[in-house]
C-alpha cells in the first residue's frame, strides 16, 4: 500500500492527507465525547482509515478519471460515511426546551453516543438522509412505512445507569413509528427492576437516596424587598424564570444548590426556603401517571413504583392495572380487557403478566418545568436513542455578537 501511495500525484496526496487528518480529528472528538474506551476508539478509527485509504489509493494516479467523477465518488463516500456515523456511532442534537436546566441550556448543541448503550438498527429504514420524521418547512413525512424492521440493538459498551442523561423517542406519539417519534432528553432516575419513590422532591431507589444532580433545580419561595433589583440580579444566579406571586415581593424560584449559595448573597433577599408539600400541591395541581383513583401521586411525592424489567412477572389486579395497561396494549402489542371483575390478555383470563422489554423512568433536572415519566409513565427500551455525552457548542440567542457563544460550555462533558 505504501508503494501505491508513492504513485499518487501531488494533488491526490495532498487531498488524501487533508481528508485523513480531518477524518481522524473528527472521529477523536466524537469518540472522546462519547467516553468510549481506548481500544474501541482506535478500532473504529483503524477500520474507518482502512476504507478511506483503500478508496484513495485505488484512484488512477495518471488522472484518467475526470475531476467530476472523482468528486462524485468522494461526495458519495462522505455521504455514506456520515449516514453510518449518524446511525450507529454518534448524532448531533440541539436542546430546544428548558426541561434540563441548568444541566443543559436552550441553545446547547450536543453529541449523543449510540455506542454506549448499543446502536439501534433503524426500524423504519426507508427515509431521507439527515431528516427525522418531517421535511423542513413543508412538514411532509420524510419516511415510508411499508418496510419495517423488528427492534434489535447491537451490543453496547454498558447499560443505562441511574442518573445517566439519555435521549429517547417520546413514547406517547402512537401515530408515528417508534424511531421516528420526537426526540426527548431527560435524566434516567430509575432503571429496570428498581423500586422508586419520591418524597418531598428527593428520589429514593431501592431505599437508597439518589444523589441530586449538581445543576438540578428545586423550587424555593424567595421574599425580596426590592422587586426591580431582584429581577435584574437574579439573571446572574443559577436559577430559572422566577415567578412573582404577590405584590409584596414573593417569588417562586427554581434554583440549584449552587444558585442557592449565590442567591443568599443578594442583599435584597430577606428570606428563602424550599416549598412545602402543601405549597407544591397548591401551585402545581396536575394529573399524573397513571391517572386513576388508586394512585394519588404528586410532583414531589410519587410512588412507590416498581420499574418493569424484561422477564419479571407482575400479578395484575384492578388496583395496579393502570400502571401496566399501556405497556401491555401499546408497547408489547397485546389485547387487554377488563370485564366481570376479571382480566383478559389476548382473550385468555389471567392474573399475571411477564414483561417482554426493559423499561426506564425519566425525569428532567428542571423538576417543575419538565414533561417526563411522572406525566406519561415508563420509557420502553426500544425507544432509547443514546447517551448525551458532550456539549460541543452553546448558543445564546438573547445575547449579541461574540457573547452569543457560551464559551465556558464548549466541549464540556454532560454529567
């Protein structure tokens, strides 16, 4: 192969070296952001470089191929490589909402690793490249449904862990194929087999307290004696969208632990404390999963609830059927009926069910401004896209000039 390289003309050598350097640099960034192991990273780089080298060394060094022909093959190769990387290695996403504040901000551009949990084989393979479910501007479907592939996931580096930040397909969009549903990003607070409970905003997993993420927001009541000063100074505190609730300077403030230390230094804040359960219930009255009379769950007081695990058996009755109804009917495609005080699955009377998939419980770090598993339940394993690994760019549309770039957030790992 070294002999073939020497036969290339100067233009081909220069193009080969430039593309090789760019390709290696790009792959290092992707793999480092995905926190892949050294062996796995170098293996992917070597495989990729083999095909890149093979392509360039098979070009005719005498220039018999036209320039247009060379660029056509180069673009085709780049397109196929990009589709492969996007489908099986890493994909870029933009954070559109505030549900993960202050861990992730609106305008963060992130890399999502698909090799961490194993790449998911596309279930709807006939789709336009680099689109998701709709074409830009027109909103037309960007995929064809007549060819579907059953769910299968290649082996990954490890399994989802408690507190991982995960990208997944929104489970409630039944009108779209699973892999074409909207992308959501949340923190996985409970994994298959866990027993989870939320007490006054604190999550317990298997009777052990789950550490609060460093930037997670909890709701506080702040009392201030200068509304105008507070509205200006709170912008420099790790908090999110304070809500004025009285003309005496009372605020509801979602704030992190770091933000709590910062807000205590503001001279015009006379008092600040966590909301009580009664106050949370008053300000955040909403219907929560599983929407029945047997489970009077609240945003800050939820559970106990057992997260379904593949192969586990659950004994069904009328007091818990609402928890598993959607799993049985929608995610695992069985016919479920309740009649004459009996439960029927696929027309067979039964009192138990064996789960066919693993499930997860997801929550946003901005606990009071997040549509998550507390509202719509479990996330099936076939909806998992990958692990949010690194912020590579962060853009503040409210700022001006170079200040639009949040420089401190560039190339930052997501924890």
